[in-house]
C-alpha cells in the first residue's frame, strides 16, 4: 500500500513538472511572436527576422512559393516591405500552441496587416525548435 502511495505521489509530481514545462514553452514561443510583432510595427525587419533560425535550413512557404534559408526570406521581406507604408501594422492572433516535444512546438494563428490602402490577412503555422537555449522558427507556412 505504501509503495502505491509513493508511486502515485511521484506520478503526480512528474505530471505537474511536465505541465510547468509546457506552460513555459507556450509562453516562450508566444513571446517570440510578440517580439516579432513589435519589431514589425517599429519598421525593423532585421529585428523581426531574429525570431527565425538564421540557417540555410530554415523554410518559408507562402502563396508566392517556397523559400529555403534565412537570407532568402530576409531578402524577400526587404523587397516586399520596403517602407512603413507597405509594412503597415501587424497583428498576430495566436490560436493554438501544440507542444510536440521538449525542444519543439507548432504554433497556429492568424495575421493581419493594417495599411492605409488595404488590410490583408490570413493564417500561419510555424514550427519552433529550441536551439542553444533559444526558441527559433525553423519553418513558416503563411497563407
């Protein structure tokens, strides 16, 4: 009986620690996206890109096609959003954070740009990986 009680207590402790880890991960990846939103709204594409893994392995998929690598994605952002008028104000609405492992998460949500001439909006799904203690986007599908 005493053995079962100890096992039960250990199981409860393990589950609560696991839950804390998921909450921390959820908060950490949300903060990366909120920092991207702040950077975008400040007009700083370089700072916005800090949320992505700076690697040729990073993938960006949009209706415009597939871009492989951080540099290709950065260059496309600079080309398509060359000034504050084209950038507008970004708003992310995070719908769901799927914790897919101790070092990964998938985030789904909506994005909306408010500009003088239009208000484009859509959805995104980003894959996060924890690398060198930091959460970075390794794949982004925006549509």
